[in-house]
C-alpha cells in the first residue's frame, strides 16, 4: 500500500513540476493579458490545493478530512479574487497588464514547492513537521527544503523551463542550466543514508568539474561572454560554494539549514533569470580577457566553489570527525589577542589542510588536466605535445599517487617528500637533512641538463594550472595590465621581485633554523603545536599561492616566476643559468625578415627580447625562460627549437 501511495505522490510531484515549468515558460514572454491572468490563476489554484492540507497536518486546528476539503476550496476561492480582478480590469484596458509580477511569481513558485514538500513529507512519515520539530520554524524550513520532495521537482522544473524557453536561442546558457539541474538533483540532503550521500557528493563533483571545464573552454574559444550570463554564472558559482559549505555542516552534524538556504537562493537566481526574456543578453558583451575585474571575480568564485567541493570530498572519504581531528585545530579562548591569534591559526590550518589534501588536488588535476589535453590537441610541435603529456603524468604520479597513496612516509625520500624544497616535507628533523639536500642535488642536476623547465614546466603543480587552454590565454594580461607588465618585463631587477623573493627566503630560512633547533631540544618553539617551518610552508604554498593564481588579471600569468615567489623555482632557475638549456633558431636570417615577432608576444612570462637575441647570436638564454614552448608554437616559420643535453651529446657524438 505504501508503494502505491509513494507512486501516487511521485506522480503528483512530477505533474506539479511540469505544470510549474509551463507556468514559468508562460511568464517569460506572455503575448496577452489573458495569459498573464492564467499564470496567476494556476499559481493560486496550486497554492490553495497545498495550503489547506498544510494547515490540516499542522495540528494547530482540529480539522477533519471533509472540513479540510472545504477549507482548501475556500482558500482557492479567495486567491482567485486577485487574478479575476486583473482580468476584469483588463477587459476595459487590454494594455494595462504587460508582465507578470516577478517578485510575486518567485515567492508563489517557491511557496508552492515548499507546501508540496511539507504535505508529502507529513503524509508519508505520518508525523507532521510541526509536531516533529515542535513548531521550530528554522528546523521545519530546513527539513522541508532539503527533502527530495522539494529538490527533485525543482531540478525537473529547472530543466524543463530551460528546454521550453532558451534551448534554441541561448545554447550556452541552456547547456549550463542542464548541468545545473543535474547538480541540483544530486543534492546530498535529498535522501537519507550514507549511500546516497557518497553517490551524490562524488557524482555531483564530477558534473561540477565537467561544467567548469565547459565554461573554461567556451570562454577560451569565444573570448567574450554576455554580461548578463556572466553575472549569472558568478552568482550560481557562489551559490554552489554556499551549498558545499552547507554540505560540510551536514556531513559533520546533519545540519541542513545552510544547504536549504543555498537551494532557495539558487532557485531565486534561476527563476529571476529564466523568466526575463533578455536576462542572458542584457547589458551587452564583455571581452573577458580585457576585463580584469570580471576575470578576477570569475577566478575567485571558481576557487571558492572548488575549495568547498574539495572539502566535502575529504570529509566524505576520510570521515568528517577523523579529517577535522587530524587538523589539530586549537581552541579559541582566553584574552582577545589569544582569540584573534587562534582564529588566524585555525583559518590557515583549515585552508591549507584542504588545498593540500589529495582529493582537492585530484579534483584540480581532473579539471586543469582536461584543459591541458585540449591544449595538446591544438599544439603543433611534437616536443611540446610530449612535454604536456609528461606534465599531466607527473602531476598524477608525482604529486598525487606516490606521496598520497603509495608511500606512507614520503618525506624521507629525496625529490618526493621534499618535492618543493625546504618546508615541503614538514619540520627539519636531523634524519631529513640528507633527503632534503639530495632533493636539491637531484633537481639542480636536472636543471643543468634540461633547464628549469624540468620543474617549472613538468614536475611542479603550477604548470598544470597555468598551461591549459583557458588559463594559458591569461598571459595576455602580462601586456594589458600595468602592474603585470612591470613585473613581467622588469625581471629579477625590479623591486617587487627582490622584496618578495628575499621575504620568502628569509622566512623559510629562519623557520628552518628554529625547526632544526627544536629537533635538538635547544629551543621549544611551535605555533600551537605545529612546526614553524611547516607552518610557513602552508601559508606560502597551500594558501598564498592561490592568491597569486587568482589575481592573474592584475599581476599576470606565472606570478610564481615573475615575482620570485617560489623559492624552489628560483633555485632551479639560478642553477639553470649555468646549464645547457636555451632556445635556438635554425636560420637567423628568417628572424631578420620576420615582420610579426610572434615569439615575443607569445611568451607567458613576458620575455620579449627573443627576436634581438636570435638575430645577434642565434640563441636565447634567460633564467626566467622555462621552456613552456609557446614561442616555438607561435613562430610561423617553425624556426625555433629547444636546445639541451640531448643536442649537446648529439653534437659531441657527431664530431667523433
């Protein structure tokens, strides 16, 4: 019998979802006053049908089924007065009604869905939400909105309305909304149980990643986006971030309130956009590659959404209590200075624990790696295609697989546990000094043979993030932003490079000395139990690094190189000065006659002196050149090539 009731209620929910979709479609572009009146009548009928049972289930009044039917009919009759008044008024003045009241439409739509979820939950469970939560309205709101009776019909309405309204006229917004409806359907709170929670989190993460890749590639292909749709995208991404934050609380203590607020906000944003005919084309187009403000907002909103999504992955995989306890956050108590310092410490540790976690890096790898694959498909030179392939493989094996899932104590191994030099493996204990020094020896040797490209274009995590199609195109900001232009053209001589690099070296060096003295029990200094060297490293590379990345529209691409921010890259580039790597040309005369000088404008770190160097000496060598190869690709004559130990040995052998 219960299966029959569930089936009947599900059929009703689907029917109401379809009806609501049609109402929203009619509201988008009503061709007559009559259609507007029909919208109001349908909304009033649905509201009346649902409000009567809601009062019945509340238990506030002692109602029988018969009296509830009469009450429902009375409510419907009262709510019909407004649309009938509009209809009668419109007979004499047909042009008095032009559009549906948008605010009323949003409120009525969400209220109807809320009442349906409230009624169906009460009927199926046999316990009204009012009784269950003792008339606690926030709890009633959270439980009702986070239920599948609310979420699944909303996901259906989202898809159907977009299908009816914009599938032909706005292909990109329609595709975006299709993914949005799937992600809405996969809301983790929709159904109880660990199985649904796991499936919804991981499947929702996959679809969100695909959606972001679609956005990146669309922006890369077009270089422009309608401002209305651009604002919609950022609003939805921030709503997703709020949703994921809500899921974190739900995973930890089953609190659904933030998730419910995020669901309602998302539907308000969606209905407000889908009902207004010009919402996705209003305010004209923006050339995002020239709009620093919007591009920064876009990168920031994506990072917030990705951060929150990565956190949900970690909590789901490791368990909320286990993962949070492993952070060893400090208690917030005592005097005001102690409270402020504890909050700052906990914030840094929490952010660093997420951005440095395996699942966050896996998610970023899938997203950024997809863009690198797209770049491989567009790349002409075989050597560049091989390097990009090695870049993806190095990220997967060297950054994620080995240190996270293969070797449990990676810090004792050179070039793995200390993959980013001093600080990467934790505190500087005596038995870790040899692995750390060997790391510098191994990496420095590779830089002598192949140039700093072995790190900055292959082994480091940054190249994967910088070299995908969308992010690679941001190198244009190196020439259009005043600050970025100063940083990228000034090289190691500008004040920013000197100040930043010295600050990084001094902070890590001092922290390393303190860490080593602590290990010998000469000092006993920690930051709430965390080794100072490891803490500085978390700030620099698990936290501040993302600020460098997000602010590319203002500070340019490859800020880690141009600002001297990465001590590990600085070391390898310094060693590379004495090595074999450089760029060479096959024919210097070709450079003399070249009119475009595309090699100079293609460089993602802003080097522009290649043409003159090629003409004068036939080669180009600079410590900031890390062999990304965009100049090789850009040369219309295929005249530029990489020179390293392979060519050196070939020359020696050929002479013999």
